[in-house]
C-alpha cells in the first residue's frame, strides 16, 4: 500500500533508515542488495552440495556408455540450475 503524498519518508523494515517512496514493510535499496547477496551465496552452496550428491549417484548407477554419460551430464547441469533458482527464492523469502 503506497502512502498518500503527505508522507514523504517511511522507515526501512530492516535498518530503520527513512527513505522516500517506500511502503510500510519494504526494504531500502541497501538492505535489498544485502539480502540478494546473502541469498546468492547460500543458494550457490546449497546447489553445489545437491549437485555433487546427484552427480555421485548418477555416476555410480549409470552404465558406462557415452550416450548415457552425456545425458547424465546434461541432467546434472539442469539440476544445478533448478536447485540454485529454488534455493535463491527460498532463502530470499526467509532472510531479514
């Protein structure tokens, strides 16, 4: 909910800095960047761990044919991208 023109500045939900143009409960630009950076770091760690486990499982279970290894590699890369996106969104929603 945007405020009427009578309110010039609203405090950030995290740091309390008064910023013009924010709605109540929103974050200032600096806090948004900090949250995005933290979410990116955590999502990178989570996705690498999940991908390593997935790659280990695939490497031990697949037949050693080149076609199977190629499709497994493509699947592992897709798994990394999907897990990274999901983890980023989840961490971003749950950090303050």
